[in-house]
């Protein structure tokens, strides 16, 4: 059952280059046969500028070398429907009418809202049907055009490598047929075509080189920070030193005569009205200095005298946040996301049963994308133009229109490549600031660039979280009951208010994802979460709630296995008996890992997120009190792997990203001020520390699932399990540190 809004034709014709002819909202053809494919998702290293064109090229019957990627207009047909549907708090195995109806309704809402959103490991999942249908419809249009020109039957024509070929040997290139196809096949829809079965795929499922590799290798690729509109100047910021602080006064005259300085602009009001109590972006208050070069702007911003008025956030500290989460777990029941069976874990244990309890903690985390936060904007004669590396172009458009005081239709955006996103560029604080600065300049384009320190200290952080687990074990070590309750802020509540101006209501799936939707069918289980309002700005971080809930859940399962006298892998095998695909993933990873060499240990974790199941085996040693990860074997079932090369790349990326957080990632706050400022005190994994990563992509013809994030969550619990084998210490807090 699909909502009726079509996703083939945009509300306005595509803007074309030269003599190109558009066959629908996704495909245009040039006279030489070159194929332009509209890709509506932002490229931030995850490979969508290759994977998504493969979907069109497969059904269109052209080689990937004939394809060029073009940016989309802002239009509802390019909305990400999947990401909204997948945010519903239903268990993945729930196929009941309520869940089915809610999913259908959310798809409908997604199509009507038209939010263009890159995140949630959803790009291929969302594009799987519409982009293949666009290619198939375009192919049918070309076949009909050739048949009309030859006065032949459509059934007597086939396609191959950009040509329509008749049974008698006649052929015509797609480029020559494009104009006729646009007329002859104008009425064709997705209902008129039959998509290829997987057995007929020639591109999909095969390793393909990335279309963006050459540009990134030779330096011609253009990221947000590479925008260079004519006459552009630069802006740097003086930003509030503590959460919630505001500008009391500043002395612009003190810096106006510094070299290159052109203007001083208070941008604090740019984000007002898009944050509720405790939900303000960390960048809300700030003064921009505009200069001829960025370094001149930065020097002047550092010299600018600013008096800051402390806000309620001045009392915030990491210790106070964690104490508040503990109180919430003590005092509140929370929202129950999943409950099965009738045996109360909190009650007396059955005769012969034992009770096991543990508490786990996770800190705030920064995104630390390597491309600094930036945005380029121009406001002139009632029009706004943006150059931005953003994951949400439609939201950025709305933000720019609001700040500039113009209609949405008067804003244009060029979405640049992203030098890392990880959820940080789902935010539009930098867009609001850049537009506010540009509005004050009277038509001159300006590029705003944050420093690394500002990015680290004014992020929207992965929430800190606290979780308590209780399990009852039978005399044979079997799990009789499982109870988990966690506490944290709710990202979704802050995000919709901050970015969409809507109230954050109801249960936020991200708080408990990875805890309630696991694949272990324990007979009596209860999973609940207590939402605690956060004065610290929090946001989506690569793998979101799975990033810490997988650590909590898999670590406790490892404890349960040892307490019950079971091998952790054997226990998982028993629990996964009704999930053969997940069991196959576990067996593939464990089998490929083999036995650890002397002095090392293997830790295992398995986790499902974004539709994909990942099992990891971490090979670990402890050297001079330091944890060293030498090797990670990762098996992933992501459904049909559109491009296995990209899957392997994303697994490697996820492992390294996850290890950086597991071994060293921690944002701490004292008196409202973030204590970390750069990679010296918020380190990323270095090359010498990076493990060998071996990826096993499970063969499948099932619907493609997420790839960009699922390799992140299992890393921490796999490493922690190995450390326990080596040292006997249970590490229940992140980052993992030996006492």
C-alpha cells in the first residue's frame, strides 16, 4: 500500500544544460547520449553520487560511464519519505495493522512535507523504487519513440548500452531519440513499466568505481568551503563562551580600523524563535566580523571586546547532567517501548533463578567533521543565494527565507559536497548566521567559516545517556526475563523545534532505538526510556541512539552469558534461532575471525540498525594499560548491496568512527562551557591506531537497507567484551578506559 503522490515529475520543469531533453524529473538526455541523473541526496563521502545513479542506469540500460550527476531543484518528489517512516517507534518485527497504518500515514506526511533530507542511512532505501522507476519509464519512452520512428512494434525492440535495437538490426542512440521520446512517451507512468528482476541486473550488485573519485583525487571537487562567488568577502565569529549566554555589549569601533575589516554584525537574533526552553543551538549568540580575507576577519573577531551575559546554562556540568539522569531513573517509570511476557523482572526471582544488574554510561560526543562549519550567502534585491554543504537543503531554504524576510521562492541554493556530515549538517545554524551577515552587506556575497574550536565547543552533541539493566537467569543460565530502562535527552524534540519551528511531542524513537528493537526473543522483557530535558544542545550523530544503546545492550548480554556459564557467541546463537539471517551474519563474522593469536582476545557483538544486521569480532590486546584494537572482522546483511565496494568503504569508515568514540570520545562541560576545543583533547583515531578491517557482505536479494551507519554501534561492545577476557574488568562507561 503506497500513498498516491507520484514521484516521477516535479512541479516545475528541470533546468537543462544546452540541448538536453528531460524525460522525467530524474533523467535528461543530451544529443550525444550523455545521461544526466538528478541525485537528491547530499554527497558526504557515503557514495550516493554513485549508488543512486546506478539505480537509474540499471533500468535505463546505460553504462555508468555515460552518467553525470546533477543537483535537484527543491521539489516534493525528491523528499525523503523513508526517514520519516523509519522514525516511528514500532518494533521492526511488528507487522500489525496499527504499525502498518502508521507507516503508511507517515509516508503520506513525508510526501506532503517534501523535506529533502540526507541521513538515517536512508538514501538508497528511499530511492530504490522511484529512481529505478524513473530509469524504467525513460527507457520505455525511448523504445516507444524508436518503434514509432521505425513503424515497428514495441515488442520487437530492445535496449542495450544506450541504444534501442530492433530485431532486424536497426538501432538508434538514446540521444537521437530523446526529443521524440519526450513527445511519444509523455503519458507513460511507473504503472506502465516492469522493473528488472535481480537476476537481470548488470550494474546493481556489482562493484563499480565511484563517479566522484577523480574529482576528489585531482582537487577539482567543490565542497562548501570552496564556494567563490565574485566579490566574496569573509566572516568570522566571536561566539558565546557558555551555553545560553547572550551578548550584553560589544565595541565594534575597537576593530573597525583593523586591516581588511568591512563590517561588524550581531547575528544573535538569527536563531531566535527556533529554539525552546533548553533547546537553543549553542551558536545562538554571536558577533560576526566581516573582512577581505578570513584571517583578517578571524584576527578582528578575536580582538573584538564583547561582554557576555550568562544564562541558565552557566550552571550546567557533565556531572550534574549525569546526576539528573540517575534521579530520573530513580523517580520515573518512563515510556515503555517494548514489553513481552508477564513475568515482572523487578519482582522476586523464581525458585532457583538469579538476578543480575548493571549500569552503563555514555558521554556527550561531538561530530568533529573535518570540513569546518561554513556557509556562503548573498542577499541582494530581495533574493537570496546560498552555497552550502548541507544535509537538508529544503530546511536550509526555509531558514534563509525566514532570516532574510523573503519568500521561499526567492531563495536559491547550490548544495556543495560535504567534507563529513555525521548529522552535524542536518542543522542550519550556520545558514541563519551567514544570511544575517549577508543581509547587512547590501548585496556582497560572504563566506562564514567557524574555527575548529568553535565547532567543537558549539556543537549539537550526541546526548549523554545512562541505562540500568536487570536480568533473571534460570538455573541453566537461560534468560528468563530482561528489563532495561535508560535516560537521556530527546534529540527529535530539540531538532523539530530548532529546525522546523514545531513542538517536540510524544515518544522519540531515537532515545531507545537499539534497546527495544533488538533481535533476541527473550520471553519476558520490558524496555523503557525516561526523557530528561537537556539544556545542552543535542543533535543527530552517526547512528544516533544505536551508538550508545548497542553498547549498553550487547555489553549486558555478554555479562549475562558469562554469569550463566555460557559462551557469549553460543548464547547469541540460541537466541537467534528464529532469525536465520541474523544468525548467518553472526556465524560469518565469527568463522572468518578464527582464533586470536597469543596475548590477544576476541570480543563479539551483533546489532541491527537502519534495517541492516552487523556482527563484529574485535581482536584486542592490552599493552601498558592501553587498549589496542588490531583487527575487526565485520559481516553485514544490508539486503541487496547495490555497490559492494561502497558497502565495504562504509563499513571501514564506521569501524574507525566508532572506535574513535569508543576509545577516546568524550565532551565534558563545566560551568556551561565545553572543555574540549580541538583534536588535541578530542582525538580521532590515527592511522597507526587503525585496525585491519575485513568486511563480509552477505549475499541477498532482499530490499536494500542502510549502510552508512550500521557498522558504528557494535564496535564499542565488541572491544569491551575482548577487554573483559583479557583483564577481567567490566568497562561499563564510555569511552573505554582501564582503571
